[in-house]
C-alpha cells in the first residue's frame, strides 16, 4: 500500500511527462524512464487486457481496478492532464507571438533527438540502413505534399490520437512530434484550450485504442526488429525537419469555417529569402541560440537517463 506522499510524487511525475509531451522532440516516455516509473507504466498498460475487461463487464469493479493498477494509472494520468491543460495555452501564445524562435527551438530538439535515438542501434545492417533512408524519405514526402492544414474530420482526429500515443510511451520519440508531422499539433492544443469537447473526446478515444492495440504491436515489432524499427523512427525525425524549419513562405491561403485566412501550402526558405519575401527580421542569431537551447535540453535529459541507467 503506497503512502499519500508516494501518490503526490507520482502526480508530479505525470506533470513532468505531460510537459515533455507538449514539446515536439522531447518524449514523455523518456521522462518516465528518468523518474523510474517506465517499467511499471508499461506493465500497467499491458494489464488492461481481455481478462481485466471481463472483470469490468461483470461489474467486479474492485478486482478490475486492482488488476490494472488503477491507482497508479489514474494518478499519473491526472498529472498528465493537468500539465497538458496548463501548458497548452502558453504554447499557443508563444507560437503566435514568437513563431521563428519557437520553431527554431523545436528544430533543435528534433535535430539532436535523431542521432541520440540512433545510438540504440549497436550493429548496422543493410535492413537498418534501408529503414533509416525510408523513414527520411517518407517523412520528408509528407512534409512536402501535406497541406499546412491537415483534415479536421473526427476520423482523422481519432487516427491522430492513436498514432501519437504510441510515440508518447516510447523513450526518445515524441508524441507531439508525430502530431506536428501530420499537421495536428496546433489544432489539438487549441482544442484543449477552447475545451472543444467532441474533438478532445475523439482524440482521447484514439489514444485509448492506440495504447491498447498499436502499442502492443509496436512493442512486438521493437522486440523482434529492434534495430530496423529504431532506424525508421530516427529517419522520420530527420525527414520531418523540413516541417519545423523556422523560415517559411506561404504559397496558398484558404478561408476556414470562421472566415479566417489560413495557410494551406507553404515551403521552407532561407533566412535571407524570408526577409525579401516577408519583410520581417529573420532573427538569425536568436534562432541559432534557440536551436542550441533545444539541443542542450535533450542532451541534458539523455545524460540524466544514462546515469540513472548505470546505477
């Protein structure tokens, strides 16, 4: 039986995981690993199986709660939700007010995350190299052909939740990064801020399905094809850098349902071209510093994780 203070500490760890998951390039799974709850988290998720659901459907609620380690999961989720709701508004404000600097920060986060993830591959094979190259090609292709505004129908929101949650539980892979790649990062943060209940509920439903099904599949793939899977995931990161490049030129606008002009297609451009086209200061020095800050944060987290792993 855990003490109240243990649950307070667990709640704070959930807050830290939520903070990490809001930022593309930083993984909530990494924070779970650093804080020593990763193994229990995975074990608790795997306990939500057919046997546990049978207990639920038979209204044997106390046994069901004990079977899935309910107190642990509820406390952790409460911390995650608290963090997501409190930080979402801040992220929207920063993206609107300081877009170049914030995207530069994200660029640095993802830029350094890829080689750190690749360190997991001890022996390279032609399959790993092919997986890495394929990941780069697919992710870059998505950033080029996908409109800035991806579909907003509920089926796609459900899919986004299912996909993002798989990344959130993996050390080194960010769920926010996945949402960013498929064009749903800002959309979901705005939905959280505005308490868009239908969108949030559909997204959460996708998360539940993803964590109970896709995550098991992903765990199986990682177990049997670890090097290739890691190579593909790292390739996704490298290929997606085009998506978070700070300096962009909008090529096509459209009017949304609220009558607002939104960017539909854009492309990456060099800072000097940005000044010529947009007429604004590209903030090159400040952007480099923000990229360096992103790199520093990820390296710091990685160093802490490595030291804890050695203990």
